């Protein structure tokens, strides 16, 4: 029986699924494998660990895998795709397809159909395809200058808000009873506002995305506006893709037909864990473009990777 692997390699975690021709047999999760963010050594460790664990859970060996498809942030760049391919080829001995995370997400959400996906995990991006197969993207310009609405962006904006709020209190060196600030300090292992600011401004930049779980769980007055703003930013990039691909009418079988509703899918940990962001995204996108038909379920890109491995 042929077996297939689908891998979603992200900036926070790597997910690998094993499937046969019709069903998923096992899933394994390892650490991050975005080479740009964590380097090749850490990416190798995470990718190979995920493959070995998933195969072991399915009761097979990597030698039995017929084909693998891996999607990752930045993997569309030839040099990064080559690195990911070489890493996996050390443990897999069959064809390996390396594609961008947008491609496996679009496959998971719509198959070969039309629609727009918005990914909000460690980074963020919007990507879509129309009825004629034309594709467009917006956002995703990286954590230093973009990725609005991502976990990294949310972490950075909340740290900024916490530090700004500390200017209003008498003792700026303490966390002054602010539970959110205390949670952020625990994550980064700092003990004062000065240390928090020092780490936030360090080079290379710290892992702002690691702060997201505490922020998403918080009902703090400093966190909630940022989580709402994240939804707005994500809606903006989605609306750009919708305007570029679905201007109001399309050509279909030699005639022009109007575009009715536009399918939109949400992907990533921000949507999964921050209800405030998800709600804001829904409301803002509908305000930008009333044609948006948003799937309330969070799509798993790794399912698209498995489907693409099977289809070759």
C-alpha cells in the first residue's frame, strides 16, 4: 500500500501527517522549521523529528513513503526550497515537493476552486485564486516591516502598549500589579520594565510570537485593542486580494458573469486562539466587501500538503 506525507513547516511548529490513498493515519508535531527564522540546524531537527515520529505512529518506516509534499513560509524561494528538500532527503528516499505555505493552505481550503485564504500564525499573508486560475497575494513582507495581525506583530504591539502604559505609573521599574505585564515577563524571563524594554529592542529581535498565548488568554485592557486591531489589519490584506481577483465580474465559457459571494478561509494560531481577532476580522472584512463568505472553521494547511502529495 502506498503511503504519503504532508508537512506544514512554520515559524512556531512543524506538523507532519501520514496518509494512505484515502485517509490520514497519524500526525506528529515538532518545533519550528522556518529556516529564515530559526536557521538550518533547527529546521533540520524539527523536520526530521516530525517525519520520524509521524511514521512511527503510523507503523511504517520512511522507506515506505511514496511521495512527500512540504509547505513552508518562504519555501517558494528557490534557495530555501532546496535547503528544505535536502534536509528531508536525508531521511526520505522518494520524491519530495517543496511549495509555499500559501499553496498548501489554498489546497486545504478550496482544492482547485476559487477563494481567498488569510494566514495568521507567526507571520501573516493573504492569498487567493479566481475562477480562471489567476492568483494574487498581499502582505507577508516579513516581521521587521510587515506581517500585520500575526502573532509576532501582536506580541510586539502589546509590549509597546505595556511600556507606554508604564509611563503613567509612579514606579516605572515594577510591573505595578499588571497581570498581563507579569505574564509577558514570565515568558521572557525578565523582572522589570527596563528589562522588558531591553529584550524587546535587542538584536536580533526576540521571539515576540512566544508572547501570543498569554495575550490571547488575557482580558487585559491593553491586550484587547491590539487583538481587535489585528483583525482589522488581516481584513485589509484580504480585501486587497479580493479586489484584485474579483473586481465584480469574470469571464466564464465565453461570457461575462457577475461574482456573487467570495469564499474566504482563515488559517493559523491567531484565528484559532484569539476570538477577539477572529470576530474583528469577520466584521471588518464584511464591511470592506459584503461579498465575503467566511468559513467559521479554521483550516489545517497540512491537509492540503497531504492532498497534494497524493495527487502527483
